């Protein structure tokens, strides 16, 4: 099968790990020159490897670790050896056995005294419940031998039933403070701004291709710092426009570039420090500038510092292309 009729998968990982022989490596590199899909796959593997090396770097074993473990085990063996005389040492002591026997004897005596000394009731409840019949001297023999009339059931009480107690009014509920909603992290928020712009949910206040006009707009709109809206036509991207934006709890200057194939890149500038960004960034350096790069829901977010201002570039295009655009735009101050 020729190199143009298939894509490489396992070979890309082996190329990244330098496990291919010379012939196979030349074949893969020749294929990468003409296949954009495999180049993207290789960049994704390179990204994952770099991220894993930074997040899960191997740590050196502490000195004398083995010696400390053996010393702790020997100490535990000496302690357990002192307290163990016989394997059946869990059996109770003679004094405890005597106490248990005395308690058992007292319990049996109490049970027997209950059955022996109990006085039977004078009448059974069945006899006590039957009505009494009194016979007078005037009563005839036939009447005395006749069956006594059963007592009529007692009349029901004419007293009205007590109504249920009225329910007391429930205590008014105390005012509860509203729950505070956690604010999204900056990388997630700028990724959301990019998605909102691309979905036409975030409108531009000024549409222009003139970088000077864009900078003047930000200055007149009250942006408290100098914005640098550079021309990126050398990298096949042109300015589209911008807006004064609210990035979480700070004001930012947001402007958009568009490239071939309707590829979009959104840049924001705001007062802040990259040192306060959340953990998880892959760090790259170019021209003495540190770049903090995140991947958020298929988007690449690259931060860097320019004086007291933080700049960030966001796009869903190839991650390495976003990083190279950030390198081209960044200025060391």
C-alpha cells in the first residue's frame, strides 16, 4: 500500500518516540509533507506528551527510604514480641471468670424469685367482667331459676367531643442568603467568548480593517491602557473589528482576526498578571516571553504578559498555528 493511499497512526507515535528505523522514518516524514490530517494528529500527540511530562514529572526517591522502612519494621517486630507470651493469651483471666460467674448467679436468682413470689390475681378478667345478679326473698322459684337479663350497654355520653387543638401559626422562615455562584476560570471564560462570537451571540461595536482606527476606538471608549492591535496580514490574517468587553470582573479590549477558510482568531487584552492563572497550563517561551497555553473544549487559549496587561489569543484552529500567531503578536515590555 502506497504512502498516499493511507494515513499513519501507530507510526506517528513511534516517530515521536524515535523508535522508527531510517527507512520508515523517511516514509512517514514524506507523507507528512502532503497530509494535513496526519500533521494535526502528530501535533496532538506531541501536545499530549509535553503536557504529561509537565503534569506528571517523575520524582526522585527520598534518600535512606529503604533504610527507614526496615528500621520501622524491626521496631514493630520488637514491640509485638514483648506482648505475646502464649498464642492463647486472649483467654480471660481467672478474676474476670469469677466476676462473670457471680453476675450469672445473681441474674438466675432474680428470675426465680419473680416466678415464686408472684401473687396470682383474685379473679380472672373473664369472671370479673360478667354482670352480678341479686335474688330477693320475693322472687319466685321460677324467676330465680330463669336466666338473668343481660345488662344494657351504657348510654353514650352526651358531652360534645373535644375539637382538635388549633394549629399554631408556623414561624416565619428566616431570610437565607442567596448562594454564591462560582465564577468561571479565565481560560474557560475567554473560550466561551470565542464560542459566543462565532455563534453570533457576541457583536462587534466597530467593524474595521484599520488597526489605527481600532486602537483609537478603544482609547475613546475608556480603555485605561494602551492597546496594540497589530496587522497580521503576513500570516494571512486580517482585522475584522472589535468591542469593549467585560471579561468576568474586568474590562477588556476584544478584537477579531479572520484568515483563509473563515478561520477566526479572537484576541483580548486586560489588566492582570499571568501568574494568577489557574494550574494546568503548558508553558512555552519565545523571545524571552513566557506563554501559558490551555486546551479548553477543543480550543487553544494562549496567555502572555505585556507590562501590566495580560494578552490572550483564542481559536479552534490547529494548536501550533495559534501558538505561532501569539509568538508573532507578543511584544516584550
